[in-house]
């Protein structure tokens, strides 16, 4: 059976109390672990201490492009490398709202790889995947890609599994790493994406914020 990833991205949501409530509810509702299906939660840095011995993997939503040192406000990969296994990098919201470029994202990817964190890089086009291949050759050995068409993010208009799978196939011809699909994934549509032969799982924004809904989504994906 192919390895599947289900990655929940909380984005910039939840107070500390809400994060604690989610964790308590999710650990009760979560389907039993499946070695072929890796569940990854990416809360904000602020929430990481809530997750003590989580029965799933943890990721961050960003990393500093710099090493540890005099970079005020930045969170270096080394600071979190003992606490998380994954880093979601280059999300389209950061590319759009903060002007993150392929060159900047590639430096964050390098920091992740050198500290043993698996980078999950978000791309919305073949060009963005191609830029990464050129800038960080080591990515091919360790990384994951999350393909997210801009029109599908947060809109309720998910792409079809056929379209997303066809795009993943093209991306994999450029960068042969597992490709996940993201954009309005729900418990009702997740199965089509995880069953597609070219996709290795899903990235989930809005539907990961509710512990019950996210548990149902995981159950439906298996
Ligand atoms: P969404 O977000 O599931 O709310 O559409 C997906 C994402 O941006 O990763």
C-alpha cells in the first residue's frame, strides 16, 4: 500500500485555550494509528508546548532562512528540530502576503534539511516546483510537495482528483517526490484525492480546525 500523508495546517488560528481543547478532543476522536498513513499537525509556534507526546507528527508553518543567531523575531530550524518532524514552507499565503520568493523559500528548505526536518513545500505551479529543483538539489532525497491551486484554497471549490492527479504527475516529472493535494479538502471529498495514483495525501486548512471534522476526514481517507 502506498504511503499517505494527511497534513493539517492551522494557519493563524486558535487561542492557547482553544488549542488545548482541540488536542484533548482530537486525541479522543482520532482513528487508531495506521503505519501507512502519517498524520501531521502544523499549529503555530506558539502552540507547540500544548502537544506533549502527540500520537501524530508535528510540523511548523514556517522557518527562518537564517541559521541560529542575531536575527530578531526569527525561529531558526535548530530551535525546533527536537520538537517537530516537518516544516510547511512557501505557502501561497506567504508568497502573496509577504512576498516570499523561490530564492527565499529555498534557503528555508536548506535550513530544514540540515537540521533533519522534512520540508513540505507548497507550490501552485510547475514553475515553482522547477525553481526548487534548481535551487535545492537535496530536496529530491527528503522533501514532500503540497500542490495547491490558488482558486481552491479556502474557497470551498476543491479541484477534482483527476485534475490534481494530472498536475501531480507533471510535477513529479520535474521533481520525483511525493505530491500531496491541498485546497478545500473535506471529509466528503478526501477519498478521491488519496486514492488517486499520482497523489500521496492531502493538505487540510479549514477542516483541520475542528477536531471532530478532522478525525472524520482521517477516517474517510483510510
Ligand atoms: P483549505 O486550506 O483547506 O482551507 O482550503 C488549504 C491550505 O491552504 O493549505
